[in-house]
């Protein structure tokens, strides 16, 4: 169960009861990768520009695995710093549950100084093709720092059940055992709260992809009134 410290906006769309953390979604949090992000290693490592990519990305099932690997196969060496490593060993670890690590970070992370551009090779390729990075990247990557927690529905006598989902900012504890030694978590403190728009706007595409258009439009209307 979620802690009681959330200021919740609740929207029931019939199939799901959505509970949104108003505090986070109305905040001015913004991703500061490459411009002050300290990363998630045991010591602050701004110069590495690894952001939250140091541990790779967990893959959400076979469909996502096929999609990511297929898109990775379209990348050219000029776009993808570790193209040769991907061609030799693939882009996933041995059991296929996570993107492979190369030089202590995700295989898709082009490092600072790479001619094709630093940052996620999938993200950069999507933008170059005028497509949404949401359609290219593993879901955990494009959703961060949004966290969605699902609760099992209580099934009534007629066999019907309604799911409950809580949408809030990612917390250190959400990283599990990896969270304790982190020198920094971007939703903590004030360092990343420097955006010029509320999260409900700046991460509007991501929220809409998670909750659907109708719920997102209603959420934005409520939070902006």
C-alpha cells in the first residue's frame, strides 16, 4: 500500500480508479540529464552523464523485447556507439530481462564525445525520424520518473473488479536494493525542480500514454483549474 502522505486527485474511468499525486504532478520537476544530473551511482558522477542508465533497463515482457531489439537493428554505427558490441552479443543480458551493460552503463547510452550525439541511441534515433521516443525506448525508461503502482482488484459477487493505480513520482525505495547506495535520486531535494512548466504538462505525452487520452485530459483540466 502507498503511504498516506500523498495529496491525491482521483479519477474513476470505470475500469480503473486512477489516483494521482497532485504534489508531484503540479511541481516544476524536469529532467536535468547532461546539465547537473548527479546520476545513480554510489558517488556523485555528473561528468559521466549516465543519468539513470547506469544499471540498464528492465524489459517488460516478450513484446517489448521484440520491439526494442527490432528497432536496435535499424540503428547505424554513426547513431549507436556500441553497435559492434550489440551485433556480437545482442542488446540484452543473457536471460533477456535487462539491456546489456557495456563499460558499466546501458549499451544504448552513447557517452559524452560520441560524434553521433551523447544520450540514449534509441531516443536520438526516434527524434531524428520525427517519431516519439515512447515508441522506441523500454517502458521503464520513458516513464521515469513517473511511477505507477497497481493494486489487485477486489472482485465482486458478479465477477467484476476495478483496478486501482497510483501515479506518483519515483522514489529511492522504488529502486529496491539498488536505491540505498545511490548518491542521489532526482526526485529528492531541489536540484531537479527547475522546470518552467508543471509535470502534468512537461510529461504530458508520457502521462497520456500511461492513462489514456480521456483520463489525461480530465487530469490536466483538474490540476490547472
